[in-house]
C-alpha cells in the first residue's frame, strides 16, 4: 500500500505504470516527473521509466489491505490507455469487486475507450469512475462519462486551464477542481473556480477544491473564499439514505461541515 498525499484519496494502487500525452492537460504531467525520479532511484517498478508497464505482483495487493480505505487506481498511469489489454482491465475490475470493503477511484482522460469497454465490465458499487477535463476542448469527456453505469461518476477539473461557463452536471456525482503545480505550472484564475463552485451548488453536486497550485503549491494553499472545500459524494449518499430524501443545495452546506 502507498499512502497518498493527494487530498481527495487515501492510498494508491498501481498495477500499471506509465502513460503517453493525449491533451494539453498532460503537458507538465506530475506522474511522468515522478516516474523518472523513481527510475533514477532504482525503484524496480519504474525500470522502464514512464513507458507502459504491467506489474502482476501488485494486482492482489488490495485483497491484503484489511482496513477499509479509499484507493486511487493507477495514479501513475491511465487504466483505459490503448496499450492496456482488455484482459488486464477485466482483471483489475475483478480484484476491485473481490475487495468490496474498499472504495476504488479510477480517473481517465481516455473516455472514448472507457465507453467502449463500459458495457463489458462488471461495475461493483465500490468503484468510482472519473474523467479529467482541463478545458472546453475536452468537454466531450463529460458526456462520455455521464452514461457509464458506475455507482459514482466524478470530474477532475485539474489542471484547470480555462473557464467552464456552462457545465451540465446531470448524472455527475462529484467535482474536483485544482490548479497545476510544479515547474512550468500554468496559472488558474480565481473566477474560473468560483464559477464552477456556483454551478455545483446550483446543481446540488459536491464540490472539492484541491489546490491553487503554482510553483509553490504549499504556499498557495487550498483556501477558497476563506474556507476549505472538501465535499465528498459518499458522505451525501450515506446521509441521504439515512434521512430518506435528497439533500438540497442550501442544506448541504449547513448539514455537513467540510
């Protein structure tokens, strides 16, 4: 198990490592930088650097983690990359189904392959699926995600590279927003973030603000309008089940304090 510093998850599980660039959000890929560093350090899983690599010995790790946790699947790759065989995707889904006590979060930029494979996959209730959407140019990924039969569908608008004036969040359960960080980080405007947050409130979708980013993300911090926004979809679904009705946008902020 690898404990994660990513604010919206707890652990990472990487039976696949490596990726290739597909859109502008990939330009300053953190995973690529990390993979190169781990290769230089002699980490055996990164002997190929950032080339697509499969790690059979890692597949069953979640079955040995007895404490329930939220796990980001393939934080160092993309499960729906074209170089990942269908059979390997099926094996990962089978492990997630067996490890029913965990919550698994999958994030992809390859929504076209996602919707091609989705009807052939068994979608257990503990599997979340999300798409990365950095600007309007790749907004089609949201429409692709909308009809995937997962228990929780989410958006990662990170690195946020432009505004989203009109977001249709129907069939979307969660929105994460974050600025790019690290060398060469491209700036994110506050107005873009507030505009997205407003649309989440209006459409009753949990909003999670990850970071402002920049070359010194720790200094930039995570405060938005004087507070930290850490809404999670699982909290709302659990509470709604208990009280027997949907939580309104106005009640959401007074009922659950992030």
